[in-house]
């Protein structure tokens, strides 16, 4: 086949119009480059009878009218495998950690078809995080999709990094577990801090970090998530491993898609989002599935603009999640960390068959107490705790102790808090809460339960 050849006739923002010479047209997503400057990268997205329109994946000032471009016969590919483990790369597979060139044996397309439903193989196995509030209230299913949903500054990135630390270090037996971190619209400072934290904690060697920082153009930010999914698919399918997939932030992925849609001149839909919003999210989410060869468990930060959880972009992402962990600003203001909203958070795993008899019984009993605690809180706020009946006062304080017990010191915040991080197994958490529910610790002040590991570690029992 003859090589595609064309001339740039106009550049508008991040879109270039290329007039094609001859009858040989490029296919969608094909990369065009310049024979004189291999650094030029244009991605084809639509065509007319004689021209094609391409998104510019480089600074537009490198282009000029009359520039000759040619087809590469390939879409965008990224290096994968052991060569990129422990490294920070960008969308094009270039190193961003001053660690020297990456010598990868294989490159794969960032795009792949959504796998057939027949390939999906769910595991009825709980993935323990060592974080008490998550393991008790919203247990995570291996191969599931977990969202940390909240506004700015409530600790989504901290929670994501702690999870990465706890789970990756714990998975040292059996088949290897790899982590892939996608920084979509990530602040440069956050990317640097994440790299340092993972390096210090020993998690980095089995982790791939791929960043599309907030100073990059929208087309790059939008594709970084797909490039990261391609990395995860390679570990799952070719290396037959379990993968932990972290993305920070899904809302920025949605926002980048909206920016791209605006650049391409498409008509917006609800709340000014792109009409293709649901399709773009599903194309990404449907690739993050467990199969017979391995699983991809995804942890997704979802920024909530102006703390408005009914935002169309947030709702669209939440519809794909198995577990939604909502982080509340009002809970954080009370000094409770992680600041999980106990009423809005949900999980598809909350069944007796999945959790087991003891965990399910303790959780159900706590939920009943919590509902009563919420009603009593309004009375306490107005007239004080002393006005409650003796029975209500006991139940109110018992619930408060469990809420305090579900706080936890994190490894990633040790320098800020001065408290040593703690990992608590799920069985220990369930047993400790069962002891509190039994009333055996009613005479111990609720403050003693704040920011501890297990009850035994705190020498309460």
C-alpha cells in the first residue's frame, strides 16, 4: 500500500486540516508525522472528500501551513512490560524521571476493543486494604471498580496512595501483582510527591506511572488514561498477573474529553458536557475487567466540582463503580480521617454470602446504631448529651467509639502527623468492632479510640 501523504492547510487550536494527495486516505486514529521532523504527531479523527482533520499531540507552534505530513500506518503505541516498571513515562513512552532511556522490547496500541463478556471472570474474593473503614464498611471485590468521590482537599490522593502502599507490599506471595498509576491532569507537584512516596515505601519497582500533567493539552490528557489501561491489559493478558489500576482523576478525564469535543466543534449536551460522555467513559471502564488469566482492580479518584455530587460528569462515572466511597468535607472538618461519609458510601459486596456471618452481623448492627446516632446527634447539638436517656446515652457513645475506631494513622502521612502508620487485617477490625458492640468497653472514653490501629495495639484490650 502506498504511504499516505498530505499538506497542512490550516491549524486551528489543537486541530490541523490536512489536504490529502491522491486517493490513499489514513484510517481513524492513525498517526501522521513529518518526514523532516519525526517529533510531529497528528492523530486522525475525521475526514471529508479531499481532507482529513487531525488532533495535534505536540505544541502547535511546530506546525505551519504547507508542511508536508505522511502516514505512519500505525496508531499511538506505548512501551510495556518490565522495562517500564519503576519508571515515570508520558503518553509517548518517553521517560519523565531523569532515569535514562527506556529500552522496551514491545510496544502496544493504546486502543483495544472492549473484551467479550465471555472473557469476564469475576472472583468472589475480598481484596484487603488494611484500612479499617474501607474493609469494614465498603469491602473491595478483587477485580472490581472502586471510586473515591469528593471535593478538593478531602484526601482522595492520600487515600489512593495509602491503598497503593498497603496492597502492593502485602501481595508478595503467589503470582506477582503489578500497579499502574495514571495521572490524568495531575498537578506536577502531586506527580513528584507520589514518585517519592512510592520510592521510599519500596512499592516503585512493580509500578508503572504514566502522567499527562495539567499543563499538557487536552488531547494528551484524554489519552493518558487509555495508555495506562493498555499497560494494565498487558500485565493481565501477557504476564498473566493481577493488576492494581489507579487513576487520579476520572473527573479530569471527563473534563479533558469535554475540552477535546469543544476543539472539534461538537455540540455539547447536558451541563455543557460532550454528547459522547457516556460512551467515552464506558470505552475505558469496560476494558478494566477480570479474566481467567488475571484481574484488574481499579481505584478511581473522582473530583466533585463545588461538592455537587449530582454533577452529570460525576454521576456518569459513578454508574460504572462497584464500590463508591464518598469523602465528606463536613466529616473531615471534625478531624475524622479517612473522612468517609457513612451514609452516602455504598458497595455491591454487602451480602452475607460475600462477607461471612460475623462481618455481616457486625455491619448490620452498626448500621442500625448509626441511624439512631444520626437522630440523637441533632438532640445533642441543641440540648447536650446529658438530656439523653441512660440507654440512648450508652448507644450514642458506643456508636461514637466505633466511628472513632474507624479512623487510622496512614503511612503516607507519617511526617505530617507524627503518628506511625498502621495496617489492620479485616478479621481484626471485625472482631474489634464486635467487642465494642458487645458493650465490654463502655467505660472507656471515646477519645481513646481515635487514630489507633487495632484495640490490642492501643492496649485497650
